[in-house]
C-alpha cells in the first residue's frame, strides 16, 4: 500500500484559509487614487470609466490614470496561461506603485488584483510583498464610493425600475452585489427589482464564452429571459464583461432592454448628466 | 429483467461539446434538471439557515479532512489493522481491474450467482455490474434511483440522485415497459413496485455489495448513510458483504464523523440526518443472530494517489460526495450528468475524473466552466474547485513532454498556435506603445470590425469598439483637472 504514496510531497496538505473577516476601510478619503480602467472598459465602455473618474472627482479626490496600463491578466490566467498572465500582471504592478488606493470599475478585475495576484507571484517573495500591499489598497468602484468616500447620492431622475446583475467573481470575491444595492438604495426614485436566479452566472466566463458557446449561450439566454421578466426598464452591472455578454445577447435577440454600467447610471442620476 | 447486453448510457457522441449540444436541445431534460436543482438548492439553504454556523462547520469539515489526508498512509494502515481485528478482510486495489478481480475471487470462493448492491459510486467507477454480468453473475442495484437507471441501461446522472434526469412520467413508462406493471405516475406506487421486486432479491442474493461514506481508522468502522433501507438490507441480509471504497474515505476517529455527517446530509439533501446511518464493524459474532458471516473491504486507488501527490490537487480528495457542487452548477443544471460521459459529473467530476482516466480522455472537462465559483462557495469541505479547474487548465495546455508531469494526459489541449496567440497577447499588454497602437487602430477602424467573430456571434451581436479609448478620454480630461496622466 505505501508504494502508492511514494511520490507524494511531504506535508503537502492544505487547509482552507481562515473565514474572511469583514474588510476594514480607511477612516478618511485619500487625496488621490489610481484608476485601473481595465481592458474591456478601455475599448468598449470608456464612458463608464470616465463616469467613474467624475464620481470620484466629485468626492474631492484627484484621479491618476497611468497611461501605461492595459489588462489585469485575467484572460490568460483563467485560460491556464499562467506565465503570460504573470508577465502582464507584472507590468501593471509597476504602474500602480506607491501607497495610493487603486479603484477598479470592474469587480472581476478588482478581484484579480486583490485575490489572484498573490497566486501568480507566490514564488517571488519580494514581489509577493508588493502584491499583498496592492491587494490591501485595491477597491472595486462601488465599494470605494460606499465605504471609503461614504458617498451620499441625491437622485435627480424620473422613477425607474432597474435590475442589478453582479458578476460572479465580483459577488464572491468582492461582495459587489451588496455595495451596488446599497448605492442604488440611496436613489429615491430608483426601484431595484429582483430577477429570478439573480445570483446565477450570466455565462460569460471570459474565454468560456467562446470555448463552450452552446453552454454559454444557454446561460445568457436564461439570464436575459429572467432580466426581461423582472419588469426592469434597465439592467445595471458593475462588470463590463457581463455587460458585453448580456448586451450582445439582447441585441442579437433584437430586444430593446440594455445593460448599463453602474458608474454611468449613478453619475447620470445624481446630477452629472450629459 | 433483461440485463445481459451492455448498452452505453448515452450514445457515444464524439466529445463533451457534442453531448452538451444535444442535451441543451432537450427541453424535457432541461426542465427535469432545472426544477430538481432549484429544489435542492432551496433545501440546502433552509438546512443552513445560520450562515455563521454554516461557515464554522465548513471550516471544521475542511480541517478534519485535511488532517485525515495529512496522515493518509498511516490512517489506512490503522484502518486495516482495526478492521482485521474486527474480523473484516481488507483488500487493496490500485486499479479498477484489480478491484473487480478481488470481488470476483470472493464471489468464486462462495460459488455465488446473485449479487445485490446498495448505492456505491466506487462500484460505478469499477463498472462492477458489467464486470460481473460478463461472467454470468447477476448484480442488481437496490437503491431506487440506481435500480431505475440500471433498468434503462443508463449510467447515473447525479452522484446522490442517479435517476434525477427522469421525471415520474418517464419512470412510469419504464416500469410499464420493463416490468409489465400497470402504468402509474403515482410516486408512492412506483416505489412500492420497485420495492416488491427488490425485497425478493434481498432474500435470494448470495452477496451484498455496498459503498462506504466514512471509514473510521481508530475503531475499524465502516459508516454508510442512506434513506431507503436498501443499504442496511444489502449489508446484513446476504451471507457475505463486500464494501468497496476509495482510499481517501478514511477519517481518524468517530468524533471526526460528527461534523462531516452533518455537512454531508445538509449539503446533499437539506436534511439534518439520513433515515439510516449504518455503522458496520465486522461480521456476525458467535452470539449474534443476524448479519453477514463474512465482511470484506476493497480499498481502491484508481488515480487518487496521483491527486494526493500534489499539494494543490490533493484538496480534490477532501470530497465527501454530497453533490452540492453539481446542484449549484449552472453548467451541470443545463447539460445534465450524462454529458460528462464519466462516472462523476459536475464540478467534482471535472476535477477528479482527470486523475482517474487521464486528462487526455476528458480534455474538455477543465474548460467546461465559467469559473463562476458557485461550487466552491457551497462545498462543505471547502475544496477550491474553481482554483483546481484553473490549475487543470494549466496542466492541460502545457507541452505534453514538459518535465515533472503531475498528471496523466498532461498537455492534452496543448496547441502551438494558441500558445503563440497568448504570447502575442502578453507582448501587446506588456508594452504600452504596442497597446496604444492597438487601441488606436481598434477605435479608429471600429467600423471595419468584423460582423462575425467566431463562436461569439453565435449568441451575440458583433462587438464594436468605442470611438475613443478610455486612455484617450482620460488623458484629455485629466490634463484639465491636474491629475497625473
């Protein structure tokens, strides 16, 4: 029997990390932050990134947007191309140096910085230290507005019903669904409606959507069906990957319902306008 | 019943994707799974009403399993010693062929002809029914769900509820066709029909086979949970009992069973405890009036030691086979268990099957997930399933001849072309000048964006880049605001 285990790493057993405690937020607003725009926002939803900047500036925060930034590395990481992901992650790391908070208008990319960079650099002790410090100062936009800026939004819009879709990694890694709900609750004329199977994945999953288009398509068909059935006039999400998936499917189905980035909605409702 | 010929569970389609395509187009299957999984998710949520208690218990379950795995070789030896002391004969099998050989030799020694089997996924791994049938021995499933799938020459589609892909009407037709009984959709009547057949078989069987939920090293006890009583009948009525299980099922002591059992039944079915909890600690003693005269335990490796050898992949062996990961999986819910084409479906199937059959046989398993994380969130023993899927993707795209392989079939999805694409992607995203040039052309030439973009446009309209990138807009805006661009 013991020969079964001849090649086992000694003491290789892993225990799950401790139950996470609620995140502690800085007591006061910082003077400056970095915005990490993410590649999908950059090329497909730049207005969402601009509205994130405007929301932050309205809170009296100076926003720096390092022009060298590109992608957090998630697509390669989740596809199993770890070395390529690390190369790209390292470049972002250098741009986000110092102790300025990093605000990300996308939950899954924020989750990548906060939760998975440590895995990428687990064998580089010095980089790992930097990465852990970066994780501590990385915030998803809704989270940052709510808990660090303690934003108070004043609703200037007409009554509207909205459905909120939260990306799975944002929900599970960043609690973004709770932050989004709390921000929407500040808007007096906005009614947030639940949709059936709200916590279920929209089927995007990065490269999953093109590797398994049949399954992904069945998932987004159900998601869009449930969103339409909710009676919402508008779909909101803090994650542009999901938005691309949901909006692309709705457009293909020739539906009029669309998803909008939460930042754009918040900015427009609370007096930003355009 | 007619169980001579081995008919495959599903038509042998080429691969996972074509089976998935077919399943997605079957509205009956889709609605059977959706409604069953919805109900199981609700039951679990109700059973774990207090999230703090749930998280504490999951942490404990994880710690108990991790402790057992940290001393697995020692615990297995202790288990063997204590079972032997209790009069149980212990056998070791590295492969399913060896395991079937052991079972066969026990059957031969008794000149047995009829075997009755309680629910056991390890016996499914062994394809025991077919192995025995090939030698002219009848092996009848006594779990109602297993009985139904056996009657229809199928494989289980779920590890806890093997016939979950069928609704009552489909079972009614099956019983009517195969057993010649009157057509009825009444579930209680259907159960009574099955029960009448099985009752007789319990009395006739020469050998009873069962699985094991927890093998307790300190006391030499085999713990088996079930709700129908068939497990107790299979392990006590026939003169010989053969238990089959995987080497990872060992726990240190009976105290360890308490949290695991609570996690198991609540995660699986949302129930506080099963109707039957069998604790088997040996054959009938001279002063006892019932129970089997012989008890055997077959401990099967079948690839588990490969997972054990790697610190990260070892966590796969935490599994207590509750099925919660599949109940909560948006992929499993839509394609059903047979699409996976192997014994263990769903998220746990995707991470454990590659160790059993090699990655090359299930090359799509690691990719068939959006990594949504629902499975990892509900796993009672906190297996980081999404992280392990990602790790398997990494193993899957490695060059097949990479040094220090950690698993059989490594590199089954290796593609030079895809690797070059990701290398190019990395170069583009690492060099700001290249990235800028790329985004310049992508935004300025947006009207030239293709109308059909591979599989994406199967479900979506073609994506069209924005007119200007955020880089551009932010630079302009921040120059006015005094931020550092």
